[in-house]
C-alpha cells in the first residue's frame, strides 16, 4: 500500500542494498525508478550502459520491492537535442525553450515520436519481463511547466494537417470558425496561422481547435508508448502520473488505454497555485486546504476508471512554490490515510532521500540527505506503514454525488472569460468543497458518462453540451444542478441558435438573454428557497417552470424543472452552501454539517475522519473505532467501522 520514488543513479552503489532493506522496514512495497535516466543508460546514440540499471533492479527486487519503471521521454538527452533541435518546444512569444531542465520537447515533432518509440521499445524489450517489474509509468507529468501548447514551425505544420483531416475544405473551416468576421477568410490550409502574436484577440474558435489538436496529441503519444509496452511487457499494468489543478489537456481519453491513473500530490504547494485569498492561504499554509487532496483523489479515481495511485506524495516542504513551509507534524500521515480512504491502491512518497544537488535539493524526502536518517515525513510514513498491517481496507463503493468535470470548459472560459476572475477549476473546486462540507462523498465523471446511479449530479459549468452529454443528463434518475455558462457555446465556439442553455433549454424550459460579469466588490442578492448573493457572474433568465430563488430585482436565479435545476450565477459561499444543501435534502441524502477543517470519507464499511484544523473534533456516533481516540486531534485521523454499511 506504500511506495517511494528512488533514483539509484544519484547515490553510491554500495548504498542501494541498505536503502532497499530500510524501505521494507518503513513499510514500503513499491519503488518507482528510471523516469529521468535516459542520459545515464544511453550517453551517446546507440551506446548503452545498462549495467547499473540491471544491478539496481536486481537489488530492489531481491529486497522484496515491486518495481515501477518509468519511460524516460520527459528528459531527452543533450546529444538528441543537438542532433534534432526541432524537437524543442516554442513558447507563445515565439522563443525556443532550450535544454537544461526537463519537458523540452513538443508533441508535434515526428522526429521525437520516432525517438520515443525507439527508446521505449528498447527499454520494454530489456526489462519488460524482469521478475521484479510489476508496472510502468509513461513519461512524467505531461504538461508540467506549461509544456502542452507549443508555437513553433513543426506545431504549425502538424496543426494544418490536423485541420485538413478535420474540415476537408477551407469553405468548411471558414464557416466553422466564423472567418467572415474581420476578413479572416482563408483560401488554403497553408494560410492557417497559429493563434498567437496577433495585434489583438485571435479567433476563439481557432484557439479552441488548436487546444483540441494539442490535447489529442498528448493522448495519442501516451497510447503509442502503451502499445509498445503491452507488446513487450505482458502482464504488467501501465499508468501515467498526472498533476494537480491542471487542465491543459483532456485527461478523460486516457481511460481508454491506461490500466489506472496516478497523480502527484503536493497539498501545501497547491495552496499557492490555487487563487485563494491571502487569509485562506495563511490559514492553510502548513496543512493545506482540506479539499485540495481529496478533490484530486476523486478526480483521478474517475480518470483511472475506478483505480488510482498517488505516485508522488509530499513528504515535507517542497521547493517549487513561492513559499514552502514545513507541514505541521502529523500531516504526512494524514495525507496518506486520506488518499487510501478515497480509494488509492498505493501512496508513493517523493522521494526516498533529499537530493544534495541540482534543482530539487530544497525538496524534502523520507530521509535527510545523509545515508540513514529518516525525516519527520519518513517517521510518519513508517507509522502509517505499521498501522496498515493491522487494518484491512475494503474496496471503495460508489458515491451518492457526481460532478461532471469538463476539461474543454476550462479552455472555453479561459479563451473568452468575459470576466477576468471566471476560472473554471476554481468554480468546480468551490462546488466540491460545498458538497464535502456536508459529509458527502463525490465521484467525478466525464461529459456523456452514465449518471443514472447518482442521487445528485452537479455540472458547475458545461459550456458545450454534446448530444451524448445532453442524453446522459436527460436520463439522470437523481436531481441535476447546472451552473453558469452551461449550454452557452456550440462545438465551434458560437452562440446557440436558441440562446443558452442551448441543448439544455428543453429540459429547463428557459433561456438566457444577457450575462453580466461583476467586478470585485459588486454583487446581486438572491433570496427564496436559498439565499446569498451572486458574485463575479450573473445571468438574465427568461422562463423557468419553477423559480426557487430570485435576484433582488425579481429575475429568476435558481430554476427547477422536473429534477433539473439551473443556478444562473457564480454563487458566493452562502448561496452555494444553501443551494447544495437544498438539493441534497431534496435528493434524500443524509448530510452532516462539518467544521470547515474536518472531512469524512467512506471506503466500504470504513469511515475516515480527517482533521486539518487547529482544534480537536468530537464526531457523532460513527461505529466501532479502529484507529484513533474518541475525538480527532488536530492533524490527526480517526477510523471507524460502520455496521451494515
């Protein structure tokens, strides 16, 4: 149930056996290696040094560790960049992004695809049936450091080819993009430009297609690696380690070719990445916000088709955020139990030992930089490992609430935000937070997924609603709540002929005639069955079969129609909480009003309580306690077994 990321090439070889032995003592079963090692086993083209990796894998396997081997394609070596400089990505300002760190390639490079096929096949042939090998990780953190979108000549050529296949003729392209506007008509696909470096805003339909093109390349590139691995390494599973608060490509297609998803959990680092207020950042600086990790566990459980790992778990302070505080004692253990409660099969810490040089030397590990001294995080990992020996974890069950997560919604609202602070991932996170503060578990689903098994389905924003998605939502047996901008765009980034909410109009019997983005400090009060205020975004609604709440001027704010509901604004905390609570009651869900710093999660017949706050929490009667005391102390965990669950 526990793992660790290890880099034998960073440490003296006579440390390896002792490291492996100590990993087992800590309670670690899995070890990930190799994802950054290309230059070490192919220092020059065609000249390989496999001896060190052979010995490292044998040593780790002999200690009883199960090995996850990474493909090395996130760090092409210097000789390859020198030989083919066209593989390098180009930023939006047209500047080449050079060698010297990582992720220095563009997915559009046919040359890099060829080189990736070559090295992955060589690696899979050599180690694919090693007795210690149980799984593979493809590449590493696709898109990290803003590396999905590339703006160079090879990207332009690949984009033009993608458009030729998609549209067949420039007449169809011009129609789809609305190129009659501003005299943007094209007479040849060779006239297509990348949607950057223009005098002002470029065509939003072109920008959306460029994003779709780049996103599709990531999924295809990953599938290519998976196909090679499956041919030469039968019986081993394959994953990729995704990231937090990252929407630069659509993750849902990966369900079709990965065996499970994994993600890299840095809860404190992500406090700086999310647009919290300064007061919130300070409040959660040493623990993280109590929904950051849970949000991503649930999302990647969905992306993995019900299976996920945490491939990299923060074990102490990180090195990459603007500020990097030390986690409070107990938090590494809490994060580990939290991941397991959400269904993680393995929690793998990054990394075994703190690096003594290079870019990540300020990033903590389970060990201090010396050979044999556990860090605070290492001691907490060992405590969790000991606890796991006494607790059998049942399989996770389905959740009562589903959230529809749409990566394209993030692109649409970024391309044309209309209000500078309309951020899709922030809206979804706040809806998730409101559900979790009621003690309810959540599943994330893709647009178009079957949602008939959920009592409550939430779509915080769904700008383009496909026929498949509209049908799936229409067939929902539970209650459905849509948020602002849902049904507001066609596939080609136009306004629907029947006005928003477009394909949802028949379900909701309403239309939206105007939208208003509200600058900071402006709001519009809402009252009725729910109360609070609209902030950031407010829509003007005509129709609606039943109006549950109205804006101050009497316009509909929350509309209901045969189980389908529409919230026509970005709600403040009070309005969001009361709306989610109302829908949960109407859906027949049993809720618990939790303190802001406490969360509950169910795994089978277990209930896990997680306390992110500074004060202890005394839970209601939950069942037989199997971990913890009668109350849950700050930065601590309690686990109960519930009879009849």
